[in-house]
């Protein structure tokens, strides 16, 4: 996957993961990016604190998305991509520039909402619940992620949960 697309998906994943946590919109019952969590994690995971937060919020969001969409061979969403892309995402955790970028966009609820809104496509179809966006080839198309971001932005704004996903054709 192209580096820019991968980084955009990573930033979107982190923003949606953060916004879905208990202290924000409470789509999943986790608080990995709360100040209390950071204080708890830093003595135990002093060198890998951010990676721990990333994996925690990703897992919490994955569980909720899977509960609504279902799990099956060839079913993918923002928090469960094909394995090759997940490996590429994991490698971004080794890039300090990406980490700083993510920390800046999830420093507050307003900053995360602003990123999702600005990144997202305007006037997207308002979806509630699971919504198929096409086949897994769409994962590689940058415009797809602008639609995904727009759907999440609209869902947060209207207090509705949405779970965009892809399937193999």
C-alpha cells in the first residue's frame, strides 16, 4: 500500500479509536488514551506506552465492529484490515514522526473531530449500523477512506453509530 494512504488510514484509525472511547462518544468501553490510563501504563510500558495504547484501542474497536458487522473470511473494516496491511500499520509504530502526528491529532476531542471532518468527504450518505462499502479492492483507493471518514464524522455529529466495512467479491 502507498505510504501516504497507509499513514492516512493509520491517523483515521487512531482518531476514530480515540473518539469511540468512553471519555468521548463511548462506542466501546475503553479508556486507553485517557490521562489516567497514561499514568497507569507508563511505569509498566515505559518504552512502548503508545504502542500499548494503540493495540488496546484497536482491539476494543475491533470487538465492537465485529459484533455489529460479523466476523468472516474476507470481511474487513477500519480496525481489521487484510494481514499485509495490518503488518504495515504495525511498522508505523516505529516511526517517531508518525507518532508525533498522531499524538497531535488525538490531543483533544476537538482536534480528533477536526481531523476526521477535514479528512472526510462532505455530503456522504448518513449510515447507521453496518454498511458495506464494496469489495476489499476498495481498501487501496484513497477516496474510499475519505468516504469512511465522512461517515464516521457524520455519525459522531448525529450521535449515531456506523460500521463501514468491505468484503471480498
